[in-house]
C-alpha cells in the first residue's frame, strides 16, 4: 500500500522535539511509575527479581507507559490518582515480558546494548520470568478495577501472541506480501502502543470520540515505530538499533525494505535478497543492504513511516488543545526523527 500525502498535508512532520521535554510534562507521574516498577518486581524467588531487574533496568525509552500517562492527561485526568500509574506499569511489564520471550524465540544475544537474559541465565528462566511479568501485570489490572481496561489489555495481549506466531510462520517466506507484513507489525508491535493510548484515554474521559481517536493514534504511532525499526535494520548502525546489524536477516525475518526490493529491485538485487532470506544468513548483509538501497526500499519504508506518523498526528485533532496533546504529537515526530 503506497503512502498517501493527505495525512501529511493535515499534520506535517515538524522538527524533532526533545524527548526529555516530553517526559518532563509528566515527571511526577513517571517518578511514581519508576518507584512502583521495582516494588512490583518483588518476589520470594531471587532469580525472578534478578532477571526482572536486569531487563527492566536495561535502559529502554519506556515510550509505552509514557503514552499511557500523556493520553490520560490529554483526556482530562487530573490529580494524583494511582490508576494511571498502575496502568503505565502494567503496559511496561507486558512489553518487558514480550522482550524476554522474543529473545528466546530469536536466540538473541544482545538487547539494548547488553547481553540478553537468555544468554545470561538460559531460555527456561527467561520464559518463566516473562510469564511472571504477565501475571503480575494482570494482578495490577485487578487493582485498577476497570472492565474496559481489562478488556482492552486482554485483547491486545492475545493479538500480540498471535502476531508472534504469525511472524514465526513467515520466517524465510520470500513471497511475503506487504499486507501480510503490515498485519504482523500491527499485531506484534502496534497493538501494545494502541492499548497504551486507548486505556490511558479510558482513564481520562468518557468521551467516545476522544477515546477512539487515541486508540487510532496508538495504532498509527506503533506502525510508524515498527517501520522505522525496520528501516534502521538496513540504514542504521548497531548503536542506534541496540542489536547487531543483520540480526533480523540472520533470523529470516522478511520486513518491508526487503519486500519492496524483491518486488521492485533488479533481477540481481532480488536474487541477493531472496538467497539471504532462504539461507537465514547475514553473511551477505552488506550486499543485501546495498540492494535495498538501490531498489528504493529505504526510501519507500521511510515514506510509509512518515505517512503513519502523519496519520497519528491527524487523530489528535479530535482532542482539545493542551500541552499533553502537543506532547503526543511530538512523540510521533520523534518516532520518525530516528531516520534522520
């Protein structure tokens, strides 16, 4: 699906904001989240705490809990109530659990510049601690006491699991379509961003239009974020990605830059990409990256990411003006600014 220009005409991509300025808007809320996370990692089993603290403290951006807090405030949540803090922690725990499971499935050795939990402690402890984080997240949701929040997060968790299986089933699939790629990205990555914005809005307002707009914002933001990640695989560096260049290729993952190359590239470039995917090898990573660049795969993926970010910002027009709405717009800009 080719990117459209309509959304960008309505919500143009602005200059890159300072992420620290966005966090500062909800500094007190986020401080409470950062205090709650280690308390909720408490366990009588030492290994649970050790692995949990290792990955939670690994230095991620924590954009998903940030979106929860901003969405709630943008929808009018006021005061110092605990539910947005609990919800932001739930979303971070669910995300962390998926990372633990992903690293086992992908046999990853590095995450955010550090050794993965599965490399340090093995596969079984990593999977089981991921399960602990899932269950602790659902315990916290009981404390929130909102069936709407429970339904949204439960549905999202189920779709994320299906997305993981879909991605696994598509490993090495050289005839994967863009539509299939987008569906995997929607389920595997965008769904948790969608749940973060959607549930945050539910805590802040009963306005159905505002809630639905933020649900769609989260989806579009998540799609943009995944597209940027896939662009970085072939245009970025290991420091920017937090993993080794060529890891996805070695795992046989077929992403949009590769799909575009196999459809629009020269016979030689198409052959290079197809062969690397079939062999699940990063030995020819540089040749594959060159083929992606030559075919326009990077330009196309970047345009798609910018289009999704523009659509995300357009959804925010349904909300009343506020510095929190501006911050959500700034996050969408930040997502695509990583491709600068």
